[in-house]
C-alpha cells in the first residue's frame, strides 16, 4: 500500500505539470521508468537516476522541451517516439538516457514514449505553451565547423559590445581591477601548485587577463601570459587536481588565457598550454562521462553523469568542460570529441535540480554557487557561437535559466540593510538566509556572492523581476569575472513589476514562498517545503519534508537549525546526526526525536540507497492568503501511516499550521521549532514566543493532544534526539559556533493518531482565535477570518 500511495504521489505531483486540458489526468500505471526511481524492490531501483522530462500532462515553456528518462540496464539503446497534435509520429534513436529533439515544436498537445528492446514505457503527454521560447540544440558538426572558422579570441564579445561593457563599468570596476593587477606585477610565482594555489594564482591570472582584454596594454598582456604559463606548468594530476573544483578552475583560467591571448602566445607557449589542458580536461571529461576514475589513476569509476545527473559536482562541471572544449576546437584534437559528446548533454541538462520553473532543490546556497560557477562559461559560449555565426547557443533562452531569476527573487529576496560605504563588502543584511532548505552556510548569507552572481545573471538573462532584484543588491566584488565580463546592462527599468504575485509555488521541487509584500524589504516571509520524487532528502537536502521557515523585517524567527560551512562541514557527526535530521527543522518528530529518512542515513547509501519524498496535495493563492498542504507520509519510511501538514498564511502576519498524524503504533508526537534566540515559554501547554531584534513570533497551540512545551538548551544536542546514534557528540566542529535554540510541543501521552493546530503570530499582536471541531470539520477563527479544515480540503473566508 505504501508503494501504491507513493506512486500516486509521483504521478500526481512528482513532476511539474499544468493541465494540458481539463481531461488530462496523469497515468497511474507503473512502468520501467517509475520502477527505476520508486520501486525499492526492483533490481532497477536507483534514486539518483535521471528523471522523466517532460512529465505526464506537463505544460512546457521551451520548444522543444528537454527529454530524459532513467537508464534501464547495461548498454540499453532507446527509441523515442513523439506523436504530434495532428497524430503523425516521428521516432528518433538515442544511445543514452536523453535526447535533444531536432526541431522546434509548434504550440499544441503532444505525447511521447520510449522503447528499449522489448521494454515499452507508458505514453506521457505534454503541451507546448503558446508562449514557449524556442531553444534548438544545433548539430554539433555544424557547430564545430563554425568554431573552426572563428579565430581566437572566440570567447569574447565583439569590439563594440566590449566597448559598451567598458563604458558601463569604467568608473569604479576597471580602476579597481587595474589597481589590483598593478599591485601584483612581477610577483614570484610558485614552481608547482600546492592545493589551494589554483584559486589564489588562478584568480590573479584571470584579473590580468581581464585587464588586458579591456585595456590591451603590453604590460597586462605579458603579466597574463606569464601567469597562464605558470599555471600550465603545474602537474595536471598534482595537488591542484585533488580538488575537482580547483582543477576545473585552473583549466578554465588557462583555457581563457589560451583563447583571449591568441597571437600573444608563441608556438612554445601554445604547446605547453595545450599539453596541460589535454590531460587536465581529459581527466575531467572522463570522470563526467564515466570512462575514467577520480582521483586520477583510481579504478573507481562512476556511471556516466546522464545516468545519475543529480551529482552536485559532476553536473556543475559538465557545462564548463563543454565550453572549454568549444574554445579549443581546432587546436586540441580531443576537443572535437568533447564537444560532440558532452556539449549536447550539458545543454539538455542545464540543471538537474528542478523542472523548467527555475528552482533549485539542492538548496539556495548551492543554487547560487552552481549558477555563479557557470556564469562566465555561459557568457563565453554565447560569444563563441552567436553574433554573425549561423547557429547560436544562448542559454538565456533555456526555460530553467530564464526562470532562475524568479527563484532568486522569491526565495532569496532582498531585505532591509545598512552598508558601510567605506567598505562596500561589509554589508549587514540580516534577512533571508542563503542556506534555505539545504546545505551551504546555513548560518551565513553570502551577500557578496548574492550581489555578484545576481547582477551577472541579470545582465545575461534580463527580466523585469530580475532587473528589480539585481538593482537591490550591493556589495559585489566588481573585479570578478562573473560581474566584469557579463554582457552589457540591458534593463529598461528597475521598478518592481506591477501585478507581481506575493507568492510562488514551484511544483517540481515542492517549494513555496509566501510574502506579505514581495516588494517591501521589511516583509514577512514564510517558506514551506514538501519535495516530491526525485527531490526528497537526497544529496545536500535534509530530511525536512513539510518543514517551514519564518522571517520578518530582515530577521530570522523560525529557523532551520544547524551549521554548515563556517562552523561545520560535509559528512561530520553534526551534519549526519543533526543538520540532516528532521529534529533540527520546524517539522514533526516522534518518540524522542525520530523523524524522516534521508538517503545518506543508510549504512552504505551507495549499496543500499533509500530515498523518500514528500508531495504538495493542495495549493491555492489569493491576494489575502495562501494555502499549501504537504503529505510527508512517505518520508517517514513506513513509521507513520499519515503525516499531513497544512499551512495557511493569512496576510500579513498570521500563519495557521494544521497537523494530521497517524501511526500503526502508538507514538509520542513532537512539534518542533528552532530560533536564534532563547524561546520564551509564556504558557507551558499553549504559548511560546521568539524575539529577534525588533521582531517577534508567538506560537499559540489552539488544539491538540495536550502536553507541554520543552525548551532545549542551545548546546544540548544529544538530549534532543535519540540516544542510539552511536556518536559522542552531535555538536558542530567549531565550539565557537553562535548559539541556536530549540524546543518542542510534546503530546501528553502516546496515541496512534493526533491532530494539532498552531497559530503563529508575527509581531505577537493580540488576535482573537479559537479552533473547534464539529462532524469531522475544523472551524478555526483568526481575527475576522474563518478557516475551515475538512476531508475535502481547506478554505478561507
């Protein structure tokens, strides 16, 4: 029964779809595709497998959409049959689990099916929207021939565009760049790179290259040349290759040096550079495609990335390696193969962490870093293939890239801040944390990166909302490539777009953002998450389905607790036994901190992988309220038979939370909340308060199983959870980590089912409220509003 319920969950909300027509209902029939992703008893089961795109009944905003599916087994070959609106069909073959359709599809209703040998998938339907933007991946042979005809530099704009960029950035950014480069002229360079030197000396080489590009002086050219050759002299399998991110960065800087310096390199220089790149990029290419191991020389290889695309490092590098290859075609023989085999896949994937909506299920921090690390490659790919060329690869036309700015605006919105003008990188922005719903400096906010990447992205893919968003950001390092080499500023206006909704729901990731007023930097913000397959507690995501976060006036009130980055790291005791666990979030646990399953919690996740999921079963937004219901039953991996949470945000300051929980075994139920300041108990059975700065949040227990609220000391991690985790401490590695505070309402006695209703009041202003149940229907009064909760759903009057 659990598998049937989860399968229904997958098909109804697991993929981003809008009604193709009123009679388009996603199929509930199983096939080998769904078994690979969902059926733990199937020999095909792999929660990291590629997911099905486009999903059944999905409305797509890109034409043609990206097609992908899970790998069947072995060396399976695939045939993809597409049925057009007029019922004619077309079949293309694919040797791998994805395909770029070879024509722009007109608006209309389509269906598609994949066959592998005798295995035939379900028929899945999708609608190409009338507003879908064309994005056709060109033939790679034509692309290579086009690149061969273009002299170096390829990865730079034409002179007129570059002059416009210089005029826009010349007053502050370019003088700062020149000052930095001049200060490093003639410095001694290390004969061999130690780990970390790739970042230090690579950044300096990159700045010299940019100074040369903008000013063209012999001094900058020679400094850039010397620095590039120094990087190229390092052992490509040495210490700077032990960190894959560092290795890619070194390769990227040297590749740009090779391309941008052009004739400024002599024959000996070019030979040295190409020899290093052949090895370094070749190793990275092999690691991504599964043909060689990591670390280099290792016999341990991974499946090709397209079979398991949610790999936060390999997927990040795929597009950069492919772009480097385009800049080296004609100079490095292997580059032709790299372009042929990797660039089409990189264009198909773009991001494996959401559907077309532009979200990022692996957390906002990694979403920011991921795009930031690829921005300069996106620029170079456009410069290399567009302009006067016949084909143009412009990722700004991809649906996910176009919608990414909307994701930033809603889930990492600007807040009230003060800035020390004497030190523009010293910004104080106490608002939405960058670590929302995932690993990544959960205690930090990455202001400089947010501004730098946000402005670079908006220059690359401008939109009305993105232009408003980027205009609110300050504190970026203007001498970095993501900002300095971004396309010319093209925003017609930075005004907040009229008619913009105050809430955003992302179906594929199960994330929802609800704001009192998105345009107001002192807004109240409420976030909710219940992620469907394949975006459950996997990789950098936590076991936090049905969790919520509340911020107000630039302060964090109901927080995701835990540390990552500044005070702790990946796969530590704290990460395993606190940060990833349900008990560290504003979510439901039972029996002393037991919660949901995360993929990494298995004894050996690579051999006994197990990932569970949530789902959004109701979502409604209106001017005065938002409603969202999440079902996290599957995430508790059989321990519970029902784990449903509904959240009703009554603008501007009231949040109603309703729990409907059940288990085949009596449980002691726990409703958790976390904060940056001590939680004040006003009434041990019904009311607590969180205060942060000038903001406050009161939690009123309106209905439930009785019991009391238990505050937990900031340092007492062990007493918060179960005692059988086998570790001596769940505390962060850094003992100087700032305090966080925790607490929970606990049911008075064990039971097999419970309902609980809490009212959260931002600002703690008195509000008449009550909850009564008659004939199975709850009536909740909040001020002058009535919320009705029953089997048919939730309504607000």
